C-alpha cells in the first residue's frame, strides 16, 4: 500500500494515469482506516470525481454558454437546437446539471407528449424523440466537459413511432395506372 505514518498522522501517496496524488488523512486513527480512506480517494480518481466541487453549473447557463455556441459553429440544424433550448431551459433552467436525473427527464417526456403544438395538434412521438435526442446531446457534452459524471438521458426509452404514411393517387396517376393495367391508351 502507499500509506505512510509520520508522527501521529497517516499520509497517502500514489500515481494514476501519470498523475501523482498525495495528502494527509487526518480522520484516520489506524492503518486499516487509512487504507479504507485511500481506497475511497482512488475510486474517486478513477471515476474522475476527485477534487471536483459537488455543485455544478446551472443547466440554462451551460446550454447558453457552451452548447449553443458549439451547435451554431458545428451543426446546420442549430436553429432547431436554439428553439428547443428555450423549451429545455423553461423546464430545467433553474436546476444544476447534477440535479437533473432520469425521473425528471421521464416527466419532461410525458409532459411534452401531452402538450399541444403551436398549430393546435397533439405532439407526435417522433417530435418528442427528436427533442430527447438533442437533450441527450447537451448532457453528453456536459459529460465531455466533466460537469457531470453520466448522461441521465441514456436510460430514457424512446417512444414508439408510427412512420407509415397513407398515400393516395392523384387523378392523373390513377388514369395512367388503369391505362397500364388494361393496356388501353398510350402512356
């Protein structure tokens, strides 16, 4: 182990990913307590939580300062992202990124399914799925920026989509079809 005792205090000293971590363990009174404390610190390092402040950036601030500028520079559909970001910020805006969890995303999904569009129609499952995909992209970027540890959208199930369309023939198409079938007339 990398535990050392100097005087009455225990100290840890180890390297992970070519980075050295060392410090005092003032709460440890025995070598076993020191080893358990060191194991917790190593776990935090492996999970990339070591040294992080538990309070993270507010959702709306992250969206406006990080995600939307990135989307504007890298996506042709940034206008859609900007429009959807207003909806997300209304729903999650005052919460920090770390506060938002799976249950809140589920509630957002249900709320969006029940909401009415600006044209007065019920929102389609495909539309809600696209909104969830953009929201997941925001959280994926927050994970990449080490603001949160995992994406809460990852566990959210997509809604089943009915993509079948009923197509009707125009009068001209109908005439051509019957002409072809009966062999009457030229096409």
